[in-house]
């Protein structure tokens, strides 16, 4: 009689929803994958305890639509994509709310999947175009993801689409992303947020050896803009494209992130698609946002790109690169402004208290109006020694603007919309480097310096020959 009662209890635990489901329980029959799949598809709320060890996954694991107040907790658990895996992501969460995922690992088994993979064409939703991600959240209202390790993910470690209230904390993403036919990065590998998602956070997380962008919001013109986000206190090491990109968004704070070796390895930089690496990048229409107190070292590209950024603040950031010009094949200005997106104008940006230490060309490329550039230090500029080394480093980017790459701060009407450059305040900045005493601030064709308030600024010549002429390329994860 006791034996019959125990069997009935086991059957009940396998078939019905309970507050805590322990998948180490083996009495349900089937493989670990089949038991997990069945549980995820049936549980609406409660806690699911994942088993210890490796679970090989052949297709998408789905939470049941409508799941809410559900927690999935690992215990030395690794969800590994099988060599024949087919699906958008190892774990897919759709039309759910109040979901918590923590304390397990996802191995994307990148080596098992064919490459190359081309970059998504413009106007494509990532959730539709890409497969083989780690976690996909779509139409989720409230989620917390913490203490999860992602490795060897072919596409995105986490892809968040059409969701709100997603908080990501203390995750590790490493050795992820794929290459295109020319063996350049195709933007993949990190965490991407898209399609009007809001109230999102990524904090205290680490990204290592990511082939594409590490952490970003996808700039997709046909989608609503993303809004109210925070990227804070994350660490980036050996990133092939952008460490952080804010695209098509409003009210995003990028604060106290750190990193090194952005744009490495250089042979994987997407030069054909002008994928110049950037520590903090901008795309589309971005406003009322702040990039503050971020610190990056060794950038083979730009420190901060503000293409699309307006009515916001760039405050107390620091980028340092100590190599010579030949160390940075994709070296650039320290901070670059532009207005490619026709729905915005470059205006009213505060650039204050930043330190740009070591650039191949100038310190700041400025377009637009109403900016305040105050109290910055642009040091060790123009390591290429333009225009004296014009042939070696391509110093004459535009024949009609020969002063562009040799100047400390360059005022330009731009490339796309060719707007006015007026009402800018440029004062109390320190500008030093190759011939900076005479080339400190210059203006391009059609720009009237007198329409701006310039000075006083401290401009001085300073040696641009660094102690370390070359930096070895950081290794790419396999």
C-alpha cells in the first residue's frame, strides 16, 4: 500500500503544477531535455529548479505563453546547444511577465554551426533575422536575468524585443559572435535590445572577446524608439566593434562602464561596411541621454561617436590610447559628431570634463549648433602627425578640407545635412599634441568661427611619440 501511494505521488508531481519543480527528479521518464521542455511548457507560476550538469538542447526551449511570477533557477546547470540545434534561441520567453532567470549557463556551441553569417540588412528585426541566440525575450513585461554565463553564442547572448522592465545584472558573455564571408564581424555576440523596448537596465556585467557589438540598442527606423534605459558599471575586454551603442533611443544613461582593447583583433573589423570600432557609439535619433564617467583604454577607432545624438550630455569620460599611429589602423578622432539621421539635428550637447588622451587624428569633430564644449582635456593628439605624414596615414580625407585631420577641434558643416555651425561655446579646454599650438581649433568651408564663442583655451605642442610604439593584437576566442 505504501508503494502504491509513493507511485501516485510521483505521478502527481510530474503531471501537475507545483510551487517548486525539481528536475533532478528522475521518476518522470524521458531525457533531461524532454523533462525540462515539458515543465517549461506547462508551468505558469512558481519556481523551477534546474538539474545539475549539462542538458543538450536540440531546439528552442519555450516558457508557456502567459507565464507570470515564474523563477527558473540553476544549480551548476549548463544548457548547451546540440550540434543540430535549430531555433531562434536556446531559451525563448514570449508574452510573459515577472520572469526571473538566474544561476545557470548557456553554451551556444558556436563551433558546430556553419559560418559565414552576413550582417542583417537594414530594416530587419533581429528577432526575425537571427537564429542561435542564448535567450530571446519578446513581448515580456518585467524580467530579471542575473548570474548567467554565456559562451560561444553564434548570434546574441540576450536579445530583448518589444519588452519593458527587463533588468540584466551580473552576467558574463564571452567568446561569442560570428563572422561574415570576408571574416569580418557582423555585429553579433553581445546583448541587443530592440523594437521600442523601455525601462531596461544592464549592470555589473562582463563582456570578453565579443566579435561584434557587446551591448547595444538596435537603431531600427521603422520601430518605435527605445526609451528609459541604463547601461552602468559593465566591463568590456577585447571587443571587435562597439563596446556600447545607443541607437534610436531617448533617455538612456551610460555610466561608469570600463573597458580595454576596443576594435580587436583588427583583422576582424568590418572595414567594408565602415564598422569603425567605438567605445561608446550612437546611431539614429538619440536625445535627452547622458554618457558619464566611463573609462576605456586602447581603442582602435573612436572614443565616443555622437552621430544622431542631440540635447544631451557627455560628461567626465576618459579614453586613453598609448600606442603610436601605426598601432591603430582604424584610429580616428576622439569624439565625433554627425547628423546622418534626418529626423534630428545636432544641437545642444554638453561636452564637459572629458579626457581624450592619445588619438591618431584630432580630439573633437564638431557639427551643429548650441553645443557647450567646456573644460575638456584633449591630449597627445594627432599621433599620425598630419599633414606632414599625409601619404602614410591618408591625412587629406577631403581635398577641400585639408585641415580636418590635423586640427585639435574641427568645426564642420557636416557630411549629410550640412547644417549651420553657430552658437557653440568652446572654452577652458586643454589641447595638446603635434603642432596643436598653431592648429588648435580650425573651421571647414562655410563655417564662420565668429558665429561661435571660442576661447580662452590652452593650446600647446607636445610630443606624440609614445613609449610603446606597438600593441599586440588581443586574441580572439575560438
